[in-house]
C-alpha cells in the first residue's frame, strides 16, 4: 500500500542558493571558422526540430529538505513524485517525474541541505499541485530503538489546495519539499509512532532565458550566450527565424550569431538575464 500526499505549491523566491548550470569553456564563436562546424550544419535539420519543441517547455527539479525534529532518525520511503498540470482534469492531469526511489533519513537534510528527488522537462504553462507518493517502509529512531511509522488510512487522500504557478518557456524551476519532522511524527497511545506528513512546498525560478528572431530566416545562425569566453548556452534559429537560449544564470552576457556562409557573424553586447524572466531581443538582422 502506498501513501499519497497532495501538497500545495507556494510561489516564493527564497534566498536558498542554487548552483548554476556547469559552464563549458569554448573559444568565441565569432572567431571560429565555419568549416569547424560543417558537421553541425549537416545535422541542422534535426537540431531545428529539437529547438522548435524545446521552445515551449520548461525544466523542473524537485528537491527534499527538512525542518529539524527531536528524533535520531526519521526515515521516509519515497516512491514517486507527480505534478498536476492545469490543462488536465483532476484525474488525468498528473505527470510523473523520474524519481530516485528509496528511503531517505530526512534529519540529514537540515540547515540548508537538500537532495534531488527527480527532474522533468514539461510543457510550459500552469501547474497546480505536486504529489509525493510514499511507500510503507517508513520508520523513526528514538533512544536507539527503531519504530515502524504507522500511517492512518485517511492520509491516502491527502490535502488538496489549488494555487497555480506559471512556468515560462526556457526557464528552470525548483520545487523544494520542506518536510517538518517535528510535526509529522507523533506518539500513539500504544507506545508506537504514527506518520502524518506536514510538508511545505516552495517553488522558485533558478534561471532566466534569452529569445529573439533573426532575419533573414535563411541565414540559419548558431546562437551563443557567452560570459567572457565561456559558452553558457547554445541554440539554433528555426525555420521561422526564432531562437531560445535556455536555463541561463542571472548576469550580463554577449550573444553571438554565427550564420551559414554568405552572411556576416554578429554580436550583441550587454544582454541582461534576470531570474525567472525571458529577455526578448526582438528582431536581429544578419547581413
């Protein structure tokens, strides 16, 4: 039997530090000879298709943390995480994440520590709820003794609260499940312990994005976001000229355009990326 707990998603920007995506070092593409990228352009039709699909999607991470409790261990059996998308009805709108199943001692995840439970690339739009699915292997350790955590059957339906969170294209979001161990575990009259999860869900954007449209569309440039000489994000314009540079940490960048032969490379300086915002560069003309 599994325990299903429905959790309200609260839109909130926290001060919790999130590591930015790993930065890959590469030479400035404006100075890169076109022949070094011949193979990339031979496969360009496949890249265009991928870019068109990605432009309407967002990335989601779900992490687990804990508020301290007066126990030696609180072990929670995590079996699944689901997100409810607003387009779907109450039964069909659920999307399962790729989750690291297993037993987590949540008391090791206090004082700013957390662990990644699962990730997903989802269609952009509104999400309303997150569902944490627990197994039966839950326990608590008190004074050196381990007790099975009994779970009341009434908890299977969980608490359902509808608060919408908008996910914008190209942005990475993190939902942190803050498990309150002190309030979630209580002593039974028979000397055992029971589990009644009390969880706070905090959602935050952890990146920004850059988008725009190149003209003429048949210049088909590769587009790069650069921090100094480091390539932070890469994209290609699609068959309509649109491009989207995704999951970029907040900061100031230069955006370079490396088109096919017959066109001149272009660079746009001082492009600002803000947390949770997509910076629209508008129309970029390639000569």
